[in-house]
C-alpha cells in the first residue's frame, strides 16, 4: 500500500523552513491575522495544481521528537485530538478506547455527563477540564500514565455565521482549543452549565486529523441537516435534503445571507472572486484557516504533533493504529472496532468549482497546510 499520511512534528515546518526563516510569536500573530488576504509575511509560493481526485499519497518525512524533561515521568498527560468537525474524531477516540481498554477525554463535558448528571474532570487540580469521555462505561478503565487523547475542535468552526464569528488569531484559536462547556452543581442541589478553561501547560502532544476538504464540507452539511431534523424544521429538511441538490440549495442560501458581509471583509479581498461561486465557499475558507491555525498552535506550544489523515484508516489501518498508540504511549490490548469509510462527495462539485477551491488553497494555505492537503487536488 501507499505510505501512510502522518508525521511526527516537534515544530511546524513553516517555522523551520529556510524559506520562511524563524518566526517570532509576534510575527506569527501577524501572519495568522493577515492570512486571509494572502500576505503571510512575505507571500506564499504558488501551489496551484490541476485538481484531480486523490489517487496516491505523498511520502511524509517522519519526525521523532525528543521528550521534555518533565514528560519522562509516568504521570498521565494530555494529548489534543484536534479536528475540524466531521474529520474522524469519533472513530479515532473510539479506536483508542477499544484497543487500549482505557478511557479518552474531551473538552466538552456537557456531551458526556456522569450518572449524577455532572461532568467528570480527569484531574482533581483542574475541575474545568478536560473531562472523561465515557465516565459511566464500566468496560473501560481510566488510564494513569501515557498520553490521554483529548477531543477539541478549537475555534473558527461555526457553519452558519458571519466573518466576525469565525476569523481567529492564533491566540483566540488556542483559547478555544482549551475550553468547553461542562455540567456541575449549582450549590442548591441542581445542575448548571458553565464554560471551562484549563491551562495550556497541561498539553504535551497533539494528534491533528485531516480529511479530504470536499468530503469534510459535505459531511458538515449533513450534520446541519440532522440538526434541522432534530429541531422539527420539516420544510428546511425537505429543501435541504441529503443529496447533491439539497447541499447546493443549502450553500446557495448561505451565500446569499452572508454575501454583503464577505464583500466588506478584508479577509476575503484576495479570494472572493474565486470563492463566491463555490458551494459553501465560506466553509472551505474556515477549513483552510482552521488547519493553518492548528499547525500554528502546536508550533507555538512547542509540542510534537502526529498528523493523521482520515483515509489512512482505509489504506493503512494496522500501521496507523500502531503509530497512534505508540505516539500516545498506550498499549494495544484488544481488537479494533470496524472502520467504515465515509462516502466521497467530489461529484457534488463541478470541475470548475474544484479548480476554484484549489486556487483558494493556493492563496490561503500555509506551506505546511498545503503540504498535507495538496494530494486532494492532483
């Protein structure tokens, strides 16, 4: 099979490359702030390629990071599971829980309360997170050493919102990577929902998930469809059916809603001509921004990151599983859960639209982001 699309990255290559030089945190902040207009501290090289459905996987260099001195002990440490939503988060967490027999964690304790309705913090010294993913599952135990895979979607990921709601700097993005809602007691016998935040020093590694952007964006539409259905919006459910036509109708209405906002935004100044005819073009913008900021965040934290492409579960499942467990310093104790590859949705887009997305990426993507996504275009 083809080489697996992953790498160990102690520092983002954009921070190491002679082309870009060494970036200070101040310059990084400016770089991220200006990425939407294609400035990126000296400009990007032209990454434009003729788009095709991905057929092969480029070989990625493997970086084996050295541990911090304080990582050499046997205590439990946090490893981010960073993903733009609908990139394989649920399966990756379930895989680790199943094969290790140990629990995973999440920033979003509200999603998985304990038997008393309260979220269950992993660490006594950090009551605001992270929280155990499955606190009531008696089949799994709570690990006491290694790296605890911890779900976070960070920021800049809303799907129906104006630019002021999703444009992020790397500082605001990191803040969102460390926070989430959880349930706790209200002091009078009831429950309350709060937004918690834990310290960035707790995070020692990261697993960064990447999925084909076309499949990712359509899957996010399916999630929006499911929310409409759950809320009883039957007319919208019918109009925005889970089909090519429903997807394009949904995207067309969003484009009309936020057209003036995007036209007035300086972050779209360099790409709007290419982007405006692409279905759900704002989600492609958010996708590129999200991955740019995820790479910037792991570099800024100075932590090693494993880059894991969703399709690797199909093309290199056993090696991917082994590498993931090795990275987390966890043992392989049980058979893995079945992986069912999600559908591909390239046919939801015309050839011209795929070309337009490619041009967006060539203008917006950091070199590191491009290196990990370019195979989706040729």
